[in-house]
C-alpha cells in the first residue's frame, strides 16, 4: 500500500481510484478489519476506529448496545482530517468500548492477524492495526487507553503512536477511561505517524483536558544522538524472542550513536492494579449513559428499571459488564478510599518514577507486550489478558507519549514491536528517536 | 416531654446564565421539547463538558454576599444514579471541595429580633431534565438538563418553621438582589428541600433526620415542617420512634396536606462520588476573585442605611427591602429630593394599596417612581393638597397622562395658597353669615368648623386648608 506521505501528493482523481481499490481489497479480505465502508469528505482515505464520531455514520464502539445509533456530529480529529486533504473512510473493528487486548470482544466478530489468521491482531484498535499491517489501509486513527494503539500495532507489524495526554482532543471519542484515553495514528512507518499526528493534535476548547500549549510542526531529525534508558528489571517477564529483539535493538541503537543508560522501575503489578481500578471507575460512569432511553438499542420493558436492566444486560458483552461491575465496586462507599484514592496516589508515584528517569534520559525503550500475538481464543482468563498490558498501561497512567514500531520477527514470522517513551509533550524527540530506531533495526515486512 | 425541632435547608437556585453550565445551549424558554439540546446535554457518545465561567462568577458573588469562604480551587465530581431525566446517569456536582463554604445570613424574626444561620456550603451542579408522564407513556424533555444550579446548604440551626421561612425569604431576597437567579418558586428556579428532626429538650445529640423534597412555596414549607414535627413527636410519645422515624426522603403531598415516603429504607442511595476526569479542578484567577467582591447593596445594609440616614422606621425599611424591585423603586423616588418619610407613606400605603387592588406587583406599576415623586413634591410645594394628590394618583392608575400639572388642572385640584385670594373668600363667607359670626364670638366655638367648611366649599376644595385655618383664626379673633 502506498504511504500516507505519497498519498498526500496524489490528485483528486487518483485518490478516488485509490479509495475504490482499497474498498475492493478490504471487501475481499478475510481479516474482518473493516466493519463498515462509510465515507465522508474527500482526499486521502483514513480508516477510523468505531469509537470516533463521524457525522452521519453509524458509530458503535463495537457494541450491540449502540446498534442503530447515527452520530450527529464530527469528532474534532475528524474535522481536522477533513480540512487537511483527508477523508474518513471505513470503520475499523475494535474490542467493545475499547475494553480488551485482542479484538475478540467486538459485536462484529473477531478480527484476524494479517501475519497469521489463526492469531489475534491485538486490541483494542485491532481492526485498524490489522488493516494497516495487512495492506488494506493507508493509515488509521485508533485510541489508546492502556496500550490499545501500540499493542495491536506491535502485533500487526505497523507503527502505532499514543500522544501525550491532552495533546489530541478527545471531543468525539466515545469515552472508556477519560483520564487515560488518547486518539493517535496507526501507520506504515514513523514518518506517516508524524504526519497524521501533526494533523490531529492541538488545543480544543471543547475538551477541558486538552492542553493549551504552543506546539510547532514536527520536523524529524533522525541524526539526533539521544540518551535512551532501558528498564532492566522489566524484560525478564517477556518471552525469549522478545528479549532477544530487545537486546538486538539496544545494540542497534548504540551502533547508531545513541547512549544507553540502565534503570530499574517498580514492579509492573502495581501498574496493572492501579490501571484496572482507575480505568474501570471512570468506565463505569462513562458507560452509564447507555440506558436505552435516548438512543441506541432499547430492550423490551414495561417499566423503567426493567428498561435499564434489560437494555444493559442484552446490550453489553461480558468484558464490558465485568469492568462496569469492578468500577462501581471500587467507587462504592466504604471501598472508595481503599481502592480509588489509593490508586490515585500510586498513579502519582508512577508519574514521578518516569520523571526521575527523564532527568537522565531523553527516551525510554521498552517492550510493548510480553509476547507476540497469541492464537485466537487462547486468552481465557481476564486476569491473564490484563497482565499482557503490563508494558503499556503505565505510560497512560503517566500521560506520556509513546510510539511502538516493529523491530524484528520471531521464528514463526510474527512481528515483534518495541516502544519508545518520551517526556510529556516532547513528541518531537519521540519521533526523532523512532525514526532513527526504524532505520537502525532494518525491519522488513 | 417537650421537644425541640431542628431544621436544616437545602435550596437549589437556578442561576440565570445565558447558556447551560457545561455546554453552550441556551437556558431560555423553548417552545418545543428537547430543542435547547446538543451532544453534551444529550450525553451522546464522545461529547465532553466545558465549564461555563459565568456560573462560577455568580456562585462567587453569592459566597461574598453571605460572608463565606470562596474557594479559589474547587472540584467537580460525578454523582451516579440512574433516572431518565439524567442523561449521563451521573450528575456533575461539587462534592469534595465546593466553590463556597462557611457562610452565614441573618434572619429577621417577628418579635423584631435577628438570628444568625450558618451556611455550610454552596456548590455548583447541573440541573436534570424533566420526566413527563402521559398515561402509560413516559417522555423525557432535556431542555432544562444542564441548567446551572447553586445548591445552598444551611447548618441545622433553625428551630421553628418561622425561622425556616424567614431564612428562605432572606436567601430568596439575597439571590434576587445579586441578580444571580430569577428565584421563582412556582417555575422551579428556587427549590427547597427541608431536613427535619426532633429531640427532647436539653438533649444535645440530634434526632433522626427526615428529608422532605421539592416544596414549591413558603407556605408549604411551614405546613410540611408542622406535619413532620407532629408525626415524629407522636411516634416518640407512642414509643415507636425507632421504627417510624428513619433517615429517608419524603414528599409533600399538597392534596393530602401530609408528607409521604418516597422510597423505602433499603434503597439508601450510594452516589459513588469521584472527581470528574473530564473537568480539571476549577482554578479561579485573582482577577475573578477580586471582581466577585463587587456586590450590590444587600437588604440588611439597606435597612440599616434607611434607618440611620433616612430616619425611617425599621418595619417600613423591612417592607421596602423585602423585594429588590421595591427598594429600587423607593431609591428612585428619593432621587427627586422628596422627604423620605413621605416617600415611604406614598409607596407603602398609597401606591401598594392601589396595586394590590389592581392585582399588580411593583414591577408592573403603571406609575413610575419619578412620576410619583413629582406628585409628592407638588404636595410639599403646596401646589396640591394631600387629598388632591390621591385623586391625581387614582387618575394615573386609569389613564396615560403623566404630566402632574396637567392632571391637577384637568381635575381642578390646583391648591390656592395665596393669602389674598383666600382672605377674599373668607371675607365673603363671614359677610354672608354675620349671625353665625356673632354666635361664634359669644362663645359657640364649634362654629369654627362651619367657617372652614364653607370657605373650602367656595374655593371648590382648592384652598390650602392649613392657610384657611390660620387666616380664619386671625379674622375671628
């Protein structure tokens, strides 16, 4: 597939042709990456995760409960795409309400990994990553709450970037966990990621959490020599293939002239506990609005409490219900202090720990996931799935920007991705380092 | 056993901002249901709240008006509950740190005394929509959803319904003076929840508090408190206080003149408050803090000033300041440099009497303050008698003419104060009644009234009565 950079040089007529070619390819594909072929605007077609609102589209967050809902407005990122020579084309599959790491919990069925259709594409932005990795999308917008852009990008051999919290407007992103969610690009290479990021970023008065700070256009300098921290005690939990890719990448970065510093961080189990308390607390309230009263799918009922009960029982899948229950539990009176407040305090500690490392380093290098993409149906235990987020969720808790890119393949030919993490609002350094790393690792599709 | 009543009040005041608290939808009346709505107040997926600073400013004005602490940093929380009129299924409200804390106001009681009532807190929140029940169908109108509310919570420091109503009246008057709310009880822009408990006199510990929700008039507040006190007292005396009186929400049933239980004991709500991650903590600038200190003169200050500077009786001052519009009308009258006491009489008895009869309030008065002040100045300059002036006012209640001189002429009410003119009439009266003059002079004092009446009659009521009296005395001595 042509890159975003190249596509942006095409004429209107050429783009129309590319779009119809793309549509044919996607419809012929057995990945189930696309769940709709709506299009809006004109220009370079960008695939949109099913939780980003596009005016006039059915936008459902991969859920049964939103069947029948038509979004009456554009998310801020869609408005920005449309005014930058791009169009929204197609909805990509996702875990229901972005709650999952495999894209197996979608109402629209599972999406398959383009490198091995017996494997998952990762999640929750699995459809977007499978489409970009599988050559049926030029680029896509996903959302990342605990790794939902970076992890599927790593599983599908493409680039996924999560901006600093507050950098990209969340207006129009169906909320999972408001203090963690960020929209970001999934692309074929680092340069495309920077192009798409530059278009969607910026302060938005409609989002009170969007940062009102100056930011200039990203100009990638892959020759910058950076200090990159590696977290030694993190890597032992990853598979041997990942460990090997990690040490090879460290070597390649050193050979490219970067300085490596070795650091340790606290156990990732605190990240997981903190994340699943805060994210579910926010999610429980964010998803309370899906009550069957105003829009979406309404169940049969003869009184209002049955209306709620039946609509939500029938409309939500198991993982969503599990997280709503957990979130309501941690907010309940008598438990709030022990769970929610304590988790908030731990969140501050995690942020402080990152900041301490950034006193000495420009970037941190870390695995994205402890293994390559698992087989479809292999992850049964929700706790097992939560654990697989161990390398990604701390970055959301700290609000930092991070970028995942493929560095190698394992013996089965499955892509392995690693991520670079930067200081808050230092996306420039993130892209500089990522471009250099992309060149240094010499990954081939 | 004697019991003491303990009352605390929670008042929801709709702030009169132009747009809603978390979106730019208008708060004005909409002809059709669900038209003043947008993705935010409909709680569509992806929509986000943005705080309207006008609501914050109004809340801060209130804080300063009641000597409260205005918190430079406050926090919005999510308060979770499912109800069809609550589109997000959580209300955005301030819980951990409200914008206003630790205030007070002073209520005026019938015996002339004044009592301090503490204000625990006042916090900002979003109003809900309305559920409309139509036979077996229920409808939801979200035009009101997201209207800014200031919830003002008092300390449990009122001990009678009289104090509770006095507190409400004072609060009502303050928010109206500040122009932060229309505060119309019938229209729901000033809503009141009452917390009532009883305890044996002398007992320090509070009894069990019962909340009575959404009472829409001061009269019903008093009635609901009376009912609830009787119910709780009876339960205590019958030895069933523990089982009958428990912490619950009751509603005032206007038809039955009674409170009734709203939901059972077992459903005590857990609102699962936590800070709303969509809204950063409210950080008020120094400039806004300073700006909010500029509050208009409030009723207490006006009463004090009227008494001290204008020499007005306290009762009159309380009547005039009870309504902002009345106080402004009064102050407008004084701009014409008339005697403040005459202004009080003409406003509180003459004008108000006529307005009441016409079923109008001061804002709908057909005669404005400057006009009535001109009329009073005509009495003061002897151009018209007090009685004549009342006729002028009567005339203006019915007609459009507002030039006082024209009306005096038209009604023939011009008062003659010229000594020569009055003397001429007096001399004519005395000449025509020589016999009565003789009787008077021989001691029949009562005839003096006859001479006055005759003089006034011949002047067609236009002679200045004081002058007539004085000149007659002189002539007959």
